């Protein structure tokens, strides 16, 4: 399920990682990048994917790479289904790029929000991504 603010998402090649539970960190199943760009040209601002939408699964570690192709400053906050913050990147100026890595540790809807000024409240700059359970092999 994706919200209308997201046209498509890009996924770089997926690299499978071996989970290492001894260090107390999360058990990462897959690690990959999702490339986005900003569109703030209309009344509704949005994150627009560069390529194809990935199939988000619980246990994924995703690095969102956002190129600010808009005319305003933008940031990115990744919010988990339970409301916890999974990752934050500070605002960048037009022409700059930000990166935030988030561990998708819960099944459900994650929110990609821009919290600069009134971008979320007045311009609906929020994208929803659905994280599904792991596939049984």
C-alpha cells in the first residue's frame, strides 16, 4: 500500500546480509537503497521514486537517498507503525542530497515525513510504505 504522494520507488540491487545476533543489533535480512527526489512544484509536496517500487519486508535495512530537486529545504523522518522514529535526516537545501538509514523491524505502515515548516501539515508531504512479513522459503 502506497499513499498517493509516492509515484514510484527505486531500489538498488539487493544485497543479502547474514544476520549477526551476537552484537545485540537488529537481525538484518536485506540491505538496499531507495532513491527518491523531491517535488514541491504544486500544492501537495511529495517524495517521488526514481525507479521501481521495492517489496518492503520486515527485517530490511533501507537507506533512503533523497535528492532535493525542489526549490525549498526538505528533511526526512521515517516513523515506524508504533510511532517510534526509525531514522531522521536533517534538512538540506535545493540541489543537495540527504540520506537516512532505517531498520524496518515491524510489519505495518511506515511514514516518510518532511517536517520542515508546514510541509507535512499544509502540503501533505508524507509517503506511506507498507512493510510485509518475511516470505516463507
